[in-house]
C-alpha cells in the first residue's frame, strides 16, 4: 500500500533518489501504482528528473526541496515523483521531448515537469530558483500559479493530451535512399573551425559528430573531414576540460575556449573519448595522443571501478565539500614551488577562474610534476561517485578497450575487455538483459551496445562464442523492441505501459542512438531481413531530423557500402 503522505525514496537503489530520501517533500518512485493514485485522486503530478552528479540538481534540492514552505506547497497540491534519468532514460527522453515541444528549446537537468492526473505533461521547466532572479520566477510562485491554473482549467488541460501526443509523434518522408554527403557538409558548416564543437558557449565534445567525420575521412581521404577532428582533439587534450593531473574528460566547458569545465566526469564521455582518440591515432599515427589514451584508461580503471561487481560506475560529481570544482582546481600558493611547472602549464598567480587555477597544457608534463600535483590533490576530499552500473556504458567501455589494445598492441587491454565481458555476463545474464538495477527494465541501447562489444571481441579474439551471443541477443532485441509496422526499434520494450507515449528515439544524445548502432550490428551479422527495412526507415526520418541523427548517417552509409561492395560474409563485416 503506497502512502502518498510520506517520502518513499529510502528503499530505492538509485544514488540520485537516495540523495532526496530525507527531503520534506513526499517524493514517490515512478511506477504504475503511484500513477494510478494520481488518476484516482484527480491530482496533478510534479515530475523531477535528474541524476546523482548533477550540479544544478543539487542547487535546486538545497534551495527548494529541503525548504519546508516549498515542500508544503508541493505536498498539498501535487503528487511528487523523482526519476533518475540514468535509470529510466526512456522517461527522460519522452519528457525532454515534451519540454522542447513546449519551449522550443533544449531542456536539461534538473527537468521539472508538471503532468496532469493521467501523467501527460502540460507545463515544463528546468531549474527554478528559490527567489526570482535572472528572468526566472521563483519555484514557489510557479507552484502557486500551476496549482491555480489546474484548479481553474482542469478539463481543458485534460483535453489537450491527444494534441500533445500527436505533436510528439515523429514525421517521416517516403525517401529510401539519398546522398548523405550534403548532410555531413551542413554539419561541418555549423562547427567552430578554430576551437571545435559548435560555435559559442557552452561547448560539448560532440563525439557522435567527430566519430562520423572520421568515418567519412577513412572512406574518402578528404581532409575536410579530418581537420575538424584534429582541431577538437587538440582542444580537448590541452585545455581545462581535460583533467591534466589524473586524466579524464569533464562533461562540457562553460566557455568557448574549453577552459572552464563543468567538472562532472561521466563514463559515457570518457569511453567515447578513448574510442575517438584510438581511431584518430590509427589514422594519423600522432604519438602525442597515446599518453592521453593511456592516462584516461588508467583513470577510468582506477577511479570508476565498483568493488561489488568489478564493473564501472556512472559519474563523479562536480562538487566536493559543497563547492564546485574544489577538487580539480588549485590555488597559486599550492603549486608555485613545483619546479618548472610554468614550462608545462599556463599558470597565472591570479588564476583563470574565480581566483583559482584550472590547468591548461603548454606541453606534455613529466611524471615528476604530475606526481607532485597528485600529492597536492590527494589531501582534498573527492567528489561524490555514482557507482551505479549501467549495461550500455560498460559495454561501450569494452569496445573502447578493444580499440586501445589494437593501438598499443597491448594484450592487457584486450584481456581487460574480456574480463569486463565476463563480469557483464555474470551480472546482466545474457538470458535476462537489464539496464541497471531493475531486471524488468531494459532499453534498445543496452542491447545495441552489448551486441557491438561482443562483435568487437569476436573480431579481436576470433572466439566464436562472442558472435553466437551477439546473434542470440540480436534476435531478442528484434522480438522485444522492433516495431514491424514502422520498421524501427522502440527505445523501451514494446510491452512497457507506464509512459503516456511510446518512445521512438532516432536522435543521438550522450551516446549514439540505439537504432543506428543496431543497424551496424545487423550489417556486421549479415542479417539481410532487417537491414534494408531499418535503413529505409532511418532514411525517411533523416530528411526531417538530420541535425539529430549524425550516427545514423554513418550507419546508413555503412549499410550502403556493404550492400554494394558485398563485403559481408559469414563472419560479418568490419567497420
């Protein structure tokens, strides 16, 4: 029996939900029973989506969710639900899409959604401050306004659900084949030709884009596809977004020069960073990047590993001791006596961010200097670590290690990849795939990334067991996720019924889209039954949503090339 008059997060394994278990807000976990209660009580829902290492989630929690007066407004007038977007990316996808529909702009976290009693959104926001500022209303003012609107216009709000569902539905053109290069050229035009990433700030690494550009360079040897990759990797490796001391990439930069990072470190960013660096080195043989590859791998292996299962957690927080970036920045007094440090890093006594120093590389430092910096940092408290293990991200890491083993001709990296796969099979049972904590919940990205990593291991080891497992999982994915009437994979399982809208996701987000990875998997497995129909479907979406479908462009071309040149044999195809 669910008690809506108390906070019910304590029993949930999510680190993000655990952070909110002591809030005076009567938070509930997203499930069918809670949604039914909202419907029975004819009460609107506040849906708050975030993740454990999210800085602005912490800020809003401290300002509003720990505040008695704000909590009282929430508890009296709404049913309040917390969702970890890393546990339920399908929920996050649907409501981020709703935010974009309502506001004509990208969303973010914390995502603050107001849903009607049927769990259909009618208003959307992100962070709301405690006190009105910077053009944003206070959260208490928002709560009072939304409550009043729902009281006065409930029937009208309920009637608009069909319109919302219609507007969220994807459009598709009948085109089944088209020239892909104009799409790539239009992407290049929008990139910052001097600093990489999109123009302006904030700046994100955009791994999907640069991985695709490198793919087309390998195919064409046209340097216009390689030059943007060179620019972005030099920026990422030398500027403040990269942790020059321990290795690893931060989530994004708040400025256009990549100097001031948002200090979160995510597994998905660093796995893709290693992958792109390895592919770039394979093409250019630029030895400068070898150290960045090995340093980042060492960082992930040492800092992200879970003691419980030997797999990798999700992320490190930006904050420590309640201060953003405290662990990663230095005061001038801390480092001024390190001999010759100015030869390797751009050091100014006044600092380069709020009086503090974010290290930026002039040239590769020697180990002695790094050791001294590590010693200074070791006296600080580490940021919070979200040890939540996600199947798709651990699979992505396996593929990155396989690439690294080829770059370094190092069997230890390959052995490590094999060991991770053994642990993945042990925890996530290949007969009952699940995403994270709940065995009933899995997504197409979990299957897609796991299949890809198994095929990568098969190609590296020639062990047939990996290909057999990949083939079995491919068949399962088709059964559980593939919509034959639309020739596309649904994001969550077809029999899922706890979201008002069936999520069909063809866009790249923090990782490549599950449909594009599945298409490449199908080609590699020489599954001719579904490759053509899925390719045609993605082509139809591409004409409308091209800016969000960069990995699909690569996947479609991969299919086209292999179907024309007949590269696919019994053992699949090589990317």
